[in-house]
């Protein structure tokens, strides 16, 4: 899963990036409101962690602009404001939840999982393709009723492939979304695709992940 962290305080930003990365999320960072708006408009994120007090454009405006543009990505606001009217304003601008500073990282993770479970409006809580079921919020995977244990990176890769089932997804797109780092070698992606095949296909006599020569990989809607 890919998360955008919008925070201009260096210490907090670094802690969030390191903590979320350790949990298996691909994390992008913006340190100003206008940069955040541009990144969230140009890229696809599973959730946004948004500070309110930002240079050049505050979090209220970022949130309102995203919603006006039809971007329904779940937004968790971080705020030093904890008054009743402040909370109302945060939610009225389109945020899905808020967390007052200082906050516990464990609580932030729980709030984030809740938003991911809910997803954008119209997004199913679980993904299902040919007997393969993925529950992103609970980090659970099963096939034909049998649980499949996946590492955070494997889980993120499978989720993106399932979300794009039937489409040939370019290698660089997969790397950017799952690793959040353009410099990751394509051989690393190939290794992880191999891991997935050994876990979700081979034990079940399926062939779900196809290699599309010259492009990348495609998760078939009906494996055989």
C-alpha cells in the first residue's frame, strides 16, 4: 500500500516515514501543502496522512481541493487543534479522521488501518479474484479458503496486481507503487513475483500471475 505523508516538521516526518515503512507501506513525503496537492493529484495513494499547519497551503485547503477534484483517497489529519469547532471544520473539509498531536504511533496505525479497511467511497473492503481473497486492512490473504502467509512487501505487490486484475501492469509502475523508490532494480520485482507464485499459485495448481513480455505482469481474472 502506498501512503502520502504530508508533514513539514522534520523529526515527525522522519518518524512517520520510518515507522510506516517498517510496517510494509510504500511512503512518499511532501513538506508543503502545494506539493502535497500536486502529488496527490498526479499519483494514486491508498491513504494520506495530512498535517494541518503547512507552508504555502494549509491542510484545510489541501483537503478541500482534493475533494473538489473528486479525489476520494482516505485522509487522516494530524492536528494540534483539538477544540470542538476545530474538529468539525476538519471533518467538514472532507477529512475522514483526525488525530491530535502529540499522538501515539500505535494509535495512528490503528486509525490508518480503519481507513484502509473502509477505503474510498465505492471501494470494496476486500479484493477477490478466482478464489483468491485479500483483506488489506487486516493483512489477510487466503485462497480457496486456505490462509496464505505473505510478507508486507508480498502483500503490497499482490494487492496492486489484484486491484489491476486483467491489466498488464508495467514493471516500473509496480516498483513505484509497492516500493515507493524508482531506483529499485527490476530483478528485485522479479524475485518477489516468484515468491508470490510459490505461495498463491503452485500449492493450488493455478497460474494466476502472467509475465507480459516487454511490459510487466498481469494477474489473470481466471487462473488455470
